[in-house]
C-alpha cells in the first residue's frame, strides 16, 4: 500500500483528490493538512510514503516546506501539485527535494501514475510541466543583453505596475520616450508583451 498525504490550503482540492484516490486498491489515504505547520505536526507521530504538496500556501510555502520535509524525513517522496505551470516554480521544487511535479488539472490516471512513479524512486513530470521546465532551463542558458541604468529603472517601474504616463511623471521624461523604452525592452529581451517582460525580469533577476 502507498500511503498518500496531501497538504493544500483549499479544502475543495483536498476533497477532490481524496475522491479520485479512495477506490484505488494499492493507495491508502494517510491524512491531510491545510498548511505547513499542520503537515509537520502530522509527521511527528505519523508517516506517509508520498506527499502531494501545493507550492502556494499562507505562511511557509511549498518550496520551503519541501526542503524541511526532505531534511527531516528523507524517505518521504514529495510530489509538487500546483496550478502554476512555470519553469521557475518547478525548478525550485525540484532543487528542494521534490521527486515530481504535476498540475491540479491533471487527470485521475496521471495523478495515480505520478504517485506510483515517485514512490518507485522515479522523477515524474506531467507533460506540460516537463516542457515548461525544459523551456525555462533553455532560456536560463541564453545570455541576455546588457540593459542601461535607465532601462533597468523603467523595467522596475513597469514591474511595479506604473503606466507610461505615471513613469514619465516620476522620472521626468515624456510619455513618448517612456513608450520607446518599453518597446525597446520588449525587443531587446525577445518577449511579446508586458506580462512576459515582467516574468522574464523576475526569473532572471533583472529587477
């Protein structure tokens, strides 16, 4: 029997996964927690084989909890479970000891396959997450162009949510000049929109 524990701050997710797994003959429901503290408290006197771990929770987040769990209970396999299909999150979970990463919209079959895989000592990614990680690692290896101090300043303000006119007023430039800088940043960093620009800037620590 594979004893499965889940830590997630959304009761509907816990209930849904419990419903998906409850009729599996070789899977036993070990328990659940809605935050890191409750999870760690459970493992003081109990155990499980596989922990399905959300990465975004109040207080201690999944990445940090994953590291703590692997240090305290190295034999417990961690399977990242998230709505975020971004390479940076996946990479962080794997670096902190997770054995796999799947999305919350995965099918029942994929969830069961992932649980069996990590319990067997394998690394498991759902198709989408594996691709996202590969793309992130590929982009991380690409050397970015050097940004001027003005470009970095404007990039930081864009990330903070300022509009072109607000940036122009803040740093005493015309809106036309700020718009030109924004377009140059998009072209320079090879992204198509502001959301992608901000994500790249965060991932590559440009801001």
